[in-house]
């Protein structure tokens, strides 16, 4: 256990009600912080975040925010609530939990230079976590081509005073976080932050370059996978210039519909793991790199499955000619179509099945919103909200690193934020001191269960660190 001074022991045991903590599992984050040096990495070589070197620096603020979200904090005021947990504070990676007002004041200084530094620090942590993975898991990642998923998400906010927000096409006032995720590992590599009017395409090439620089050495040729919001020949050209392949969803234009109608019935093949068909069409948009090919997938839709709302997304996926027949009752079914443009060689059935795994990045984004706290932006200051976004993405990576290094995700898959909180982090314990050490007493169920196993695994890894 961690040795503490008498003064520190008074902080833990000073109040009668301070001996019980509902968040003993945050000590696992503290152990991970010691193993990967998360706080130190963010602090190292960073910009001048504060005028005086007192209290927490940039790394402490970021990790404290991530810890707060991992423990269930949704708003900045949750920092103040968790500060009252006098027993649990000494178990955290950042014991001196900052006040919400302090974080807001510091967050206003989270400028472009600071954002870039946090992203570079995150890249170092990704490489450090990869080096510590078990040999088999590291070998599996090395043997498979890494996929960089690009997919922006809208976070709705309320009020005209939300600096930098804007209305999206749905009429919602939003910010637009834009993470780049290493799909096979489930780790965020880089991120941009925009408003509801921000087109992700102009900055996509720069985001991709930064994401690729965060990948560990020794991996195979990466593949860029993106939704139709990135349907742009410039991204494909950037991918090729960075020695990557690409697969991007195609916007459903008149030219795409014409190409779909020319596909002979005999060329459609059954897809894997889905009741659908796939074929290659002759759609070749102007300006795209030579060697690009377009795949078309279709799924049968009946009139009963079609919404009567003209704004329905499913309606936009049906060939306009077929939609007219379906809504008029002249046809019993129609097909919903999706298009993919790629330079990948190989069987179209395999490529389509692989591209469908793009749902993984959508799952990560969902976890960053529901498991962490990126579902809202708590401040009226844009800089504070960018810091909040990066804290949520850092917390998402900490969750993934913790499970990967302790083997928690091997049997039942990687736990989302809420399940991880229940099994690992929000564990009730009695905190005492003995012989100058803090001791954590949990229930037998937690001691012999997943929490205890993760605790002991991290202890072994820390003991094996070079002095």
C-alpha cells in the first residue's frame, strides 16, 4: 500500500464519516497513473498553463476531470461533491481535487497550443500503453492492419451564451467533437472541436496525419474508414500520400443512383452476418484517385417498415424510383442502398463486412457521452468545453487501458463506462492506516472479484517497473 505522512493520515481519518468511501476503485486509476505516468506526461514540456507553479498543473487538472467523470461526475459541480469524500481523495491519482471555479478559471486558458500539447501527450500514452500490453494481445494488434475511424458527433447545448456553438442541419445548437479512433484497440488518437456549422472535411487530412503519428511503431499499413460526411477526394488523396488505404461512405447523388440501376441482378452477392446483398457498380466520381472502386449494398424494406414521416432517414436510402412505387402500393418491397468508395483490393463481401464494423467508433462515441460526460458541454466558454471534451476522451482511454492491461475485457468484452464504474471504480471500502500505510478494506466479494484481481495485476506490473 502507499506510504503517507502523519499529516496526510489526518486528511484521511480526520473526520468520523471520512473513513468510508464509495469510490475506492479510483485507486486503480492512481495505479494506472503511476504505471503509465499519465499526469507527468501531460505536464512534461507543456505550455505555460499557469502563472505560478502552485497547486495543480495541466496534467493534474486533466486527470482529475477524467477521474471525476469515470466516477460518475456529469458536471463541473461534481468536482465539489467528490472533494467531500475525504477518505477517497487520498486514493485518487490526483488527491487534491480542484474546485469547479478553479477548473473554469484554468479552462479559459486552454488555448490551441495547450490543446495540441494534450493531444501529443495522449499520443505518448497510447504508445506507452501499447508497449505494456500482454504479448499475445500486442501481437494480435501488430498482425492486423490498423483502422483509423473518423466520425464527428454533435453534442447539443442550450442557450445563446454558449460561445462557439452553432445550429446544425437539424436545428439544434451544438458543438461538434471530432475524434479519430484506432478501431482495433478502441483508443482515441486525436481530436478536433467545432460547431454545428463546422464541415469536417477541410481539417480531415490534418486530423488523419496527427492520428497516424500517434500509432505505435511496427504496425501494418493503416486504413482510413469514414462516413459520408468525409466524402471528399482530398481525404482519399491525403490518405494515399500518408501511405494509407481508404474506404469512405458515398453520398447518395443522382449519379450514384444511376450507377446502382445498371447493376445486373446476377451480380448481387449475399453479405456476411446480415440479411443484405452487395455488388460493385461503375460509379466513379470525378477527381478521385485512380483505382477507386464503388461498392453498393442493398437491404430489403417493406412498406410496413417505412416511416410515414417524409424526413425519415430510411426514405433517403431508397432509390427514388422504388420509393414512389412502394409508397403508392404498387410494390410490396423496395431496397435501401448504401455506397462505399475504396481503393482496397479483394472480395467485395469481405470489404463490406469489414466496413460495417465502423459501428465500433459509434459505440466509442456513445460511451464517451453516456459512460463519461461528453453528452453535454457544461460551460459558456468554448475553451473550457474543449478541455472538457479532452478530459472525456482521456477518461475513455484510461477505461480502455485499465481493462486491457488487467485483462478485464478478455471474457465478456470491454465494459462500457457504467459497467466499469459498477465493477471496478465505485467500490465501497473502509480506509484506515496501519504502520504508516493506507489500507483499503473492501467486501470479500470485491476483494476476490474483478476489483481485487485488477488491483493485484497492477501491483505486479508496478513492481516490475525499472527503478
